[in-house]
């Protein structure tokens, strides 16, 4: 089974109330929600709030370093799952003033030149440990392709 994860990084930690709001949002999108597993359109996903390691906390994004993280995972290689993953992560990032860390480099998941050129302040930042982090604007732009 293939899977793909993204992590919404936020300038504040996800406290109990925030975790409840995220679960509520996911419940609004999902046809079924079972603790941290959910289904949208028959596609399986899960989510968790991982602790950030020192490298992740050291990333500088628009003048802040991440203190909170929400990891969203799809368990299929279906294009629809990846689009839903991107849309949901973008929504949460917008709600909490965060950015979206990919599980690798952007080039490994798209070859669209316009998307790959979307760097900088409102685009993509490559971390020192080789992962790309996208702004909600860059993710929205990518979802348009």
C-alpha cells in the first residue's frame, strides 16, 4: 500500500482546544471519522500531532519557527487522495497561520514548471535537511494544476 504525508507546521503548538477544532474540521470533510482515521470519498486517511524534533523546530518560516505540527497521511496513490490531502492541509495551514511540509522535495511529486518555479516568500522553502515547505498560497496554486 502506498501512502503520502504532509505536515502542517504552525507558529503555535496545537493545544487541546486546537486539536478539537482540527478534529471537528476533519469530521466536516469526512464521511467517517474514527479517532485519528478518517475517510473522504472512500479514500482512507489518518492524522496525528507529532512532536517536532530539533531540526524541525529550527526551520525559519517567515520569521517564525514551528512549535506545532499536524501530520496528515493518505493511504492510497490515487490522485483524488493527493488532491484532498493538499486541500485539507491548506485549509488547516490557513486557519493556524502555518505552512505545509512535504514528505520530500517538490520535484518528486510534480514536474509542472510553473509550480516548481513558485519559490520564495509566498512559495516554497527548502529546509537544510532537504524537505520542501510550501505556503498555503503555493499549495493552492499547485492544486490548480
